C-alpha cells in the first residue's frame, strides 16, 4: 500500500460520492490539504496513511454553526473504516488513519500522537491561511449570513470580538494565531508566510474602508 496515483484517484472518487460539501470543504480543499501535507512531510511519514487521512478527514462534514460540529472528525474516522478495508489497508494502518482524522479537528480537541496526525492537522490549518484562506473565510461567512465587518468599529477597538457576527473578526479570533499553533517546522514556516499575505490584505482593506489597522492585528507579521 503506497501513495500511488491510482490510490489517490480511488480515494477522490469515494469522496466525490459520499462527502457533503460546502464552499470551504469540497474536493478541491482535500486536494490542497494533500499538497500541503506533502510539502511538510518528512521521511518518517507513512505516505499511504497520510494520503488516506487527507482525503477522508472531512468525510462527515457538519456546518460550522452545527452544535454537533465537534463530533464531525470522530464520525469521519468511523465512516472511513469500511472504505479503508475495501482499499486494502490493514488494521494498523486503519488505526493510524482514524487517529489522524479524529485529531485534525480544531473543535474536537484531540492531541495528535503520530507524525501523520501532526502533518494532517497542520496541512488542514494551512488551507485556512494565505490567499485561499481569505477566499474561504469570506465564502463561509457569506454562506452563514455573517456581516463582512462592523462598520462602526471594524477591528474591534472598543468592542468584544465577535466572529459569529463579523467575518473579519474571525481573523483576530483564530486565523492570525494559527502559525503559533503549528506542530511541524514546515507547517509553521508556511503558516508564517501565508499569514503575512493576509496581513498585507488587511492593510489594503483597512485603507479602503478608512479605518487604520491596529498594531496588534499586524503583530503576526514576521521576517522568518
């Protein structure tokens, strides 16, 4: 069992049939996570385990405002087992894949304990950053009916942050802090690069709406 093109094609076909998609979680997202994972993986990684985990990690995809959202990764892991057996994975590999799937989720709060689990978590979070992260954030917020920003106080200088109401608030609540939460060196390096792109966007955004960007919003910029 390895990360061959044929195995990837079979996994993509399964997901295309069985995964509930939304604007930020679709087949293209899985493709990007796999690209990210390959970019940060090292020689100690089981590529066939990592490949399956990347393509099956959102098999059960619940909306971000669903009260059972924190259970989605566990449900995905459970649903993956018969698929993996059909594809020829053994018990040890299936266990490793299921752990990686369960532990990738921010809301599940499960500690990744294997290289593949750490890589998948970082690879998935990288897709929330950079240019694609900007696009995904606004797409999801629009689908949930959230306002782009608070017109009176866009960067929450005099109010609590509220990313359930304002799309831009989510950047400060979660996205801009992701580089500090990466588990792999490669993931952290890529996260810093992508966060810099987002901060450049925020600076242009702030200029266009006539509100200066507070210094604490741009503090994630580094020269690494």
